[in-house]
C-alpha cells in the first residue's frame, strides 16, 4: 500500500519520480505528490487522484531539481484529498517526508507535539512523524540522520520513509520497518523505491533495506547504513534479475489482460528446472531440506489472504488427496488474532504474491514464535515473507502489476501441485505409474491454457450478454470449489458486480432462493470430480429459470443441452483442473469490467500490496 520513490543525482529528478510513481501506482492511487529541492527551496506539489492528475497540476510549476521524493497513496489515516496527500512538511518546512505504512501511536505523539507548539495541516500519521523528527533535531541539536534514528525508536508501527531536507541538496535519509524498500545504486546517482520497478531501467545494482535499518544516501559519501540501535551495517549489493519488458504492457490494453495471456509462459517458468519428464522427477530445491519435516508434520496450516487464500484451498485438496497430509487453510487475518493451537510439529505455509501482506507476515511471525516450521510460496524475490521464512518456493510468475491477481494464482497452484506430487510420491501414496501420468499431465498444462485462451473471442461474446446484471453466482465442487470463489472475487473486485462463490451442493441450503431469470450462474462442470452431481445442480438452477454458463470438458454434450452457454476446456486430470478452469473466469471478469467502463488495472478502493492490517 502506497508507493514511494526518490532520487538524488545529476539528472532532473521530476521525470524520474513521475515515471517511478506511474510504475508504483498499482500500490495505491488515492493521491500523488512530489517534492524537489531546487535553489535552496523545496517545491512540493500534491493532488488527490492519479499520477496523471498530479502531472496536469504541475504543468506550469517549477519542477526543477536533481533531488526529490514522490508518493502515491492508498489512504489509511484521513480521507483521500489534497491535504492528506504526501509528501508532508515539518513545522518549519525544512523537511519533507514520504511514508508507506502506519504509525500506530501517532495520536499520543501528536498530542505531545501540539503541546510543544506544533501545528498540523493533515489528518495523517505521517505528518506527525516528520514533526517529531524536526522536534528531536531542534531539542538535541543532532544531525538529521541521528534525529530520524531517535524518532524511529519512539514510534510503534510500520514504515518505509524517505526524508528530503532543505539544508542538504545532496542527501536523502531513508528507513524501513515492515514495509518494503529498495535502494538502486547508479553510476553517480541513487534511486529509492517501494519495489524495483522504478529503478530497473537505470541500474541493476540494488540493496534491499532490512527492518529497522536507516540509510544515509549521499552523493559524495555514498550509501551508509545503521540500525535503529546504532549498529553499523555493510550494504549488501545484489543484482536485479527483473527485465524492463516484464513491467510494461507490451501492446495489451491492460496489465490484467497481458498477465492472463502470460499464463502459459508463467506456469512453464514455475515448473522449469523442477519438473523433469525425461528423468521422471519433481525437485523443489527451496524446500528440499524440509521435506521430511513436512512428511512427518502433524498437519500443514496454510495462511494467506484473498486470491492467495483461494490457492491455499486448492492446496488443501492437493495435499490431502495426493499426499495424505492433513491441511488447514486459514485467513491470515483471523489466524493471527484467534489464539490458534500451534506447535513445533506443525508446518505453516504462507502463500503470497507480494510477500508483503501485513496479515500474512503477522500470522507467520506468530507461528514462528510457537516453534512451527514456517515456509513461503511467494512471487516477489527478496520480499519480506521470502526472507523471514525458514525455506520456500518461488512462483516465478514475473511481476504482476494488475491489482486483480491472475498469473500469480496459477503459479501458486502450480507450486502446490508440484509439492503435493513430490510429497505424495516420496510418501508412497502415489505409485510409480500414477506419478508418471500426473507428471506428464502437469507438463501439458501450459499448452492447454493456450487452448483455453484461443477461445477468448467466444468468452467475450458470452460475457457481453451479462455485462449489465447486478449479481452473479459461481458454483464448483471439490478441487473447483476454490475456483468458484476465485471467479467470484475476480468479478467483484474489477467490475463491482456482486458475486458469490459456493460449493455447488450448498446452493440448496440457501442461495437457491436467489435464482431467477436475472441471475447468471457460472458452474464449473468438468468431467470427473462429482460431475454427475454438478449436472444435477445445473438442473436445479435451470428448473428455476436461472441462466447457466458452464465450464465443461471439451466434447461434453450432456451439459451443452442444459446450459445457456458452455465454455470448453481441454481434458485434464482432476487435481490439475483448477489451472485450466480459472482461465475463462478471469477472462469473463476482465471483459465484463472493460464493457462496464471500469478501471481494470486499478479498481476503486484497492491496492496491489496490502501492507496494513
Ligand atoms: O500479495 P498477496 O498474494 O499476499 O495478496 C493477497 C491479496 O491481497 C490479493 O490476492 C488480493 O485478494 C487480489 N487483489 C485478488 O485479486
């Protein structure tokens, strides 16, 4: 939530900041702002709305300067408006700050500062922090770095901050705790951002700041790091593997569509080097040393949020069915607060695209404190979850920019398929011939996703029929029950149509009352896996004049006769079927959202990475 970007060097800061903010806009788009230092003055501009609104606003303004900070906001404290937008000034306006995170004790700090004569313009916690820093500077006579260090010792909460000082045209101070921050080291300049996307085209050398580290980024002295406890740290410079093309739209109208179409490749990338048909093996290097631990675990607990939680539910079916290991799937936000019973014989797996979701991180930390082994399934390399877990498996889906998760879901499910297959084989639950059959079927998934995508025009036509409805129901059973939930979430979040996912058999326990001629029902009715029972569920919907769009296995004639529309997917073994059945559902939500004129990549009220609880 919130994107931060900063630059110090010899180039104009403004275009670098704007481009960076556009790349980070997926993290929040309630407001945007920048501050540049030029001729001893901080020029600060901020505007409610998108980066494009800020650009318009700054058209005739002085945007010169070789040092600056920029922010794109997802509102927490105070509504989205010009005043609450970042950057924020300190009392004497000599300091400006951008912040991603939440200062939890801001109210008591603010009350104290007001008593000391400070005035606040905004309702944000961020403005309190910069006033606190200035107050400490004035009280103690310490330099800015020291004042920031002392102030951060007083705050409770999460932050990634960058501070610009009127008195120092060559230096930025940055710090982080529980919110991500990466520093790019150019030839003779520095870049700071919430993730590497604003940095990639300038340099590949980066330092990921760790929690409670403070950086002094100085054009002359270079990068110096300390902890809040005043210990010196040597920066660890890493090389970025990210490619620029991966974060551009590449000719597609939206990132979401590009990411849907990337799935044959992203699923393939996820299996690369792990699944070997010739040798007949599945290898997951990241968790190799933990395989025995998992096999002997009391149970696996999967913690996640949103789409990643749906992937976790598919994981439950996979691990229990193929490896006979008991699994519980928990919303991270519930798990962390309900005093769960966990011990050292449990293995807790966090699933997260971003690796930065606050609730998922907190759930992991809780599990760790109780002695459980903690593993991660993450997409973003170097993310917090990938660093705090004992071990894990990267999904290798590449950057996902669209707020609606698509290729991250299929990559997460692919990792879980590989894990279940490997563990089931090791445990002897899956015999050799089934193992080889499952291996071959899994390797065929990318091509089969391609086949589903070839049907996109037809899926668009079907979507057009229902673009104006107010409600949708999604039904699935077994492995495809989580896919029904995922389909409903996709539609809600980008088209703002109310949608619910249900296990098909549960319909008669309540939701059937909703069915009438205005209620489209998407039913996942692929062969195997309770097929006959799902067919009965379709008849129940038709008997009440509901409209049925069925996702069926290619060649299915039975459902074709009953449903209003059928969308075919290639034949596949049931455990791998979610990797195919979800694709038409992603496309349906995409097309409906576009036809309704919605902002597909940046749906209202949402942000890509939910770093607050
Ligand atoms: O980065 P994460 O996978 O931890 O994010 C979890 C959810 O916030 C995320 O999946 C969200 O539900 C998506 N917008 C759904 O499309």
